[in-house]
């Protein structure tokens, strides 16, 4: 601080800092403050698969006890299957990564 000339130093009290933070918070809550995230692009948008595009009945495809292969998790055994709407929640015990629960329509599983 000794290197900075006195005419460039402004002493700010704690009260003025608190007041300025209150003003900023009030503006954000009222919608007047500008959000830092409003116009940001966080990368490319990924298209989700159309859930109506799956052919056949899922219960015909996967059954408890089936061995399946997942691209990232490797080989695993289907432990349980739960119906969820027009999809299935499949619990799979993978050899290398443990048990995972995956939605059948999005998991891209291959039967072995």
C-alpha cells in the first residue's frame, strides 16, 4: 500500500459494501439486474432419441438374467427390470463398474 499514491486510495467502509450488495440483490430479485448466464452458449445441443422410435415391445427384448453389453460399462447381467411409462428401468450388474440403473430406450444395450 505504501507504493500507491494517497490520491489514488479510497477508503471504503464495510457499511457501503453491504449497501451495494443489497442494491445488486434487490435488482436481481426484481428482474432489473442483468444475469451473467442469460445469453451464454454452453456448447452444442444434443438431440435426444425419439422415445416413440423404438421398434417392438421392450419386454420382448430384455429380460432378467440376460447378459448385455454397454459401450462404456462393458458386460453385465440384468438383475431387475421395472416398467416406467413406455420404457423400462433396467438394473444391471456390470463386471467392472458395479450395479447401474439405466433406461432401456437410451442405454443402447446389446444382448450377448
